[in-house]
């Protein structure tokens, strides 16, 4: 198992911060992921240029992800 997969597995069901191309940031509960780094987030909040939007569930395409980290 690669270290990236292990880190993502340890982050399942925990709050994460996802930085995306284009300056967007999303915080949410990581519910799932695949080998392409597609992410399923629950209770997600997107921040972009000072505006926030909330989503019950969100699918994030892996090719837009810059990094994922534990959310404070």
C-alpha cells in the first residue's frame, strides 16, 4: 500500500481541507476516494474569493486537487 493511500484511508470519516486549482478550497468529511483521487465529501463547504457555499454531498474530480490535509 502506498503512503498516499494509507494517509487517505486514515482520513476517512474525518474533516479534511482540499485545495483545488483555480483558488477554491473545500472543507468536508471525507467519505470516499478512488485511485484517481476523486473524492466524496459530506457536509462540504466551498470557499472561493470570500464567498462560501454549502453542500450536503460533493464529488471532487481528482485532476483538480492540488492537496488534501486534515482540517483544523
